[in-house]
């Protein structure tokens, strides 16, 4: 394993996959969709359970999509989803974005969603993504920015959660405020034709609040992230339980509102 690789903060607990399987090309890659052509060959990095991968494959019926992830187990879920949707133009493999096992100029599009915030060297990762992209092709990346998350009503314990998440993630060698850094990282990686945009997720309906607060409450006490928080000396189990309670309390607020901003880049190779 390359030493640049950071520890994945979230792991693949059910509460994490609850979020990952909600993601689609429409709600997570709309900035890229308009650039796709039916014949394109796409590499989807950090594909997880494959919901975005499958959507991209449906948009390139004469092309193909390769989904890669560092976790072999989650790729089985991605393969099962592609089979369920009858997508014959997908394949999946284990890979590390710092050192991709593909020749230069292989793909028309290389896409990553919520990946660079979890890696040890995002600039090297972008260089690798550019290396395997054909001339004229696109490197497309979208990352959330935890430091810009905001919510209402205000909650001191939720503030504690955000501080805790930053400490755990950075202790793992990751950068949770990746969204604001994408443009800079792309320039450092040598890209010169960069289109930078931003879009948001907003959770405000009763159903959305229950879903978002519930998965974060569960993640705070039951996932690998919870284990990392305790073992790293960042929080006690009692403190984590208090944070989970604050999440559920926020989710029960009739006027609750939560904003997740994302930075996006389209880099022409």
C-alpha cells in the first residue's frame, strides 16, 4: 500500500452505506453529466456500492464504466447493483488512486466523488487521474467541505461534532475541508484548463431530516469512525452518545435545515 494512502475515516458500516447508496448521478454528478457522450469510457474512482457508477454506465450505452475502490467487499455490492440493472458495460476492480494500474491515456473521463478528502496526497491522486485520461478528456471531482457545513437551529453539541470530525479525519491523514481546496490542488497537479463550480445538498423535509440525522447518529456511535474517535483519544463513548443525541434532537426539529456544500472541478486534459 502506498504510504500516501490515508485511513478511511468512515468505513463501510451500514450507516455509511445508507448515505452512499442514496447518491446518484443526478444529485452528485450533475456538473459532469452534460459532458458525457454515449461512446465514452469512464473510470469511477472510489465507486463504493456503485450507484453513481451504474447511473454513469446508463448514460454511455456504447461506452463503458470501470468502478474502482480500495475496499473489495463493497465492490460486491456494486457488481450486484450493475447486474440488477442489466448493465453489461461495467466492470469493477480494487485500486488505489495514488497509483492506478492503467496505462496512460486510457479513459475519456475519470471521475471521483468524495474521494480526495480521504486520501493522503490529493495532488498525486489528481496527477494519476490526469495520467490515465486521454488528451481532450476530463477529470471530474466533487468534494464536500465540512468546514462550510451549516445548520439550523444552532446546537453547541453539533458544533462539538464538527470539531470532533475534523480532528478524527485529520488524525487519519485526511482533509475534510477538501471542497474549497480542489481548484488549488488541480493547479498544483498541473492542470491549466479548470472549470470550478459548487453545488449543495440540503436536508429540510421531515423525511430528509430523519434520514440524515439518523445515519449520522448511528455513524457517531457504531461505525469505524466512532472507534477511531475513541482509540485516537478524541472523544469518550459518553461524549459520542451525547453527539448522537444532538443529531437526533436536531432531526426532530420541525424547522431543522442542514446544508452540505460541495466544490467541483472539471479539468480538461
